[in-house]
């Protein structure tokens, strides 16, 4: 009789192992998918995780990645081309999980990558600056210049922003500007 109960218990355990696993009950947000990391867990969320959409992070993808970079920045860089430009970034603010402004510049966060630098893996958060126009004080003298520009950049760590922009002055003159800014 003891063998019979052992056989029944083993049979129930095997059948339940196949069909008694719960579905993910994590409250994944912002378009995230709940994925099964390890199907051997079952009956709890230990084997599940939220796979975040671009622009979000956190255990349930409820944190805008760009929020880690908002704040005041200072720095500058070098420009080459037909005219010498210098510019500074004062404030970065986020409007949603992907779109943000760097002073007068609209940008769009698009990916997180691991980059080997000096033998270590460093996370870079890359963004694009689509072609746009603005009046910008390029010399710091209070006089704005009408420019069109586009480019790209990335955040390195939580406090460094690297920005590469191609400026075209309305009426002529191109400059390629590479700049680095530190959060204050």
C-alpha cells in the first residue's frame, strides 16, 4: 500500500510539473513583456522577469531611463569647418521615456550598449539628434545665430554626456562640433 501512495504521489508531481505552473503575474509596464527566465521555478514569479521596452528600466520597467540623466550640465568642445562655434548645454529635461531636450536641442534616446573601454565593459546610452533648426547663442555673447543641425551622442555613466553635432548656419557655413559635458 505504501508503494501505491508513493507511485500516486510521484505521478501527481510529474503531471503537476507539466501543467500546474502559474503564468507570470508581474505588473510589467510601458509595453514591457513578461518573459520566463527559468521554467523550472513554476508556482511563483521567481522564474519570470520583465523585458523592458527601449527607454525604460527597473524590475517592472516603470522607470524612464532618461530620468537618470536630467539636470544641469556644463562643458564644451571643439568645432571645425567654415566657422568656429562654441556652445554650452545648460539643462537636459525629459518629456517621456525616449524624447528629451538638451537646451534648445530635441533628441531621441534609442539604445543601451555595452562597450569595452580599458578592459572593462562600460554602458553607453546612445541617442540621436534628428535634423532641426534653432536660434542658438553660439558665441556666448547674447547674439543668436539661426542654425540647422543633426547628430548623435551618448551618456557615459550617470554624469557624462558626449555630443557630436553637424551645424549648418542659415546662409552658409558648416561646422562639426564634438563636445563633452559633465552633470553639475
